[in-house]
C-alpha cells in the first residue's frame, strides 16, 4: 500500500498515512488539492500537502471552532465564515436556531466544489438558503463593513501564503469594526505543543485590537501537535460564559467541554509571559 507523507511547514515531525486510493488530485489557482482514502480516517482532504479534514475526526475541529463563541453570544443572527471551504463550520453554525444569515467567504471555489462531491456529510449545508457564498479574499470582504455581524469565524489553512492576510492587525481591526457590541471573533491559532511562539504572536496581535482576548484548545489527532488552539476576541463579553442553553446535537462539544476548554488563567498568564518551559 502506498503512503502519503504530510508536508506541514511548521511540524518538527512528519505524519504518514496509508493510501487505499487517490480519489482526486488537481490544482486550483491557489493550491494543490487532493482527496485520499485511508483505512482508518476514511476520506481525507489535503491542501498543499497538509491534511485539512478527515471523515473520522473533522467534528472535533468544526464543533470547537464554532460552538464556543456562538454559545457565549446571547443570540447570534449574522455570522461570517472566512475559509472553511469544506463546509464543516457552516454546518455547525446552522445548528443554532437564532442564526438567520451566514456569509461564507472562501477564496478558492474549487475547495467547495471538491468538498460537495467527496465530503457530502461535511458540506451538507453550504447550499442552505441562509448561506451566501462569496469566493473572494476574506480580508477584503470585511474591510469597511458596518457593525452588523455577531460572529466572525476564520477557518483558514496554516498561517502561511495567502492565509497570512487573515492574521494581521489591520485584519483584526476590520473584524472588530464589523462586530456588534456582543460580537465574537474566533480563529485557529496552531498547536501549543509545536507552535507556542505562533500562539503567543496571534494572541499579542489580537490584544492590540480587541478589548478582551482569550484562548481555548481541543485535541485533534490529525493536526500537527494535536493540542490545537483557538484564539477568541470580543468587545467585552467573556467567551468563557455560556449565554445560551446547550441544546444542539454534537459529538464532542458540550456545556461541560465549553467550561473545560479554556486554558486555566494561571497557565494562560505563564504562556503570555513566555514562562512555559517546553
């Protein structure tokens, strides 16, 4: 059986996956796209040599990326998803009954098309009437927008290449300006095991813009470093507090997980003071 060796730009180790079949291989204007079949993880979506999702464990990432902020908000109605061409974040967001509109901003239309075909259980809601798909740069979409958005969720590739525009002070400022007073911003921010310096950098940049910034984490087996972090910013509301009752169907996320996902405050302070010794 042939093997796929992941080429993660930040990982000090290399992951290897058995390949039962290569279901798709192509190149868009932005990146190389591949879908493989693995005996354990099922179908896997790979962009530029890095695993993005697998059928077996994608719910860990998509549930934690979305539900923490959406439960911390009193009643989210309008949400922007930037990236996330596989559709998993959109699927999870639409579980919230208060949501009326999702702006789905994915720069690479081919990722959406490939996901519709090979990952129908993940991309199942991208064509919901509440979803407006725009294939463009997310930073351009939020620039100068009025303050009418309850949550902005960034589901990008690693912080390299065209994704770097989504991690600048200018971008964070645009996000803050488009949020309502109770709004939240959430982005992936790499692994505490392998990418501690990147985690700190994202937090520090966000702190230069948002009045309140916090960090939570989830275990994700197929992302380099496994201990994956999510950086969250707001104009004042704490994401640690749930303002909605947990009554949606999930596999991993719950009200208990919500409370336990955030870094303990002492550990968070050590991290930001650069005193965590690993």
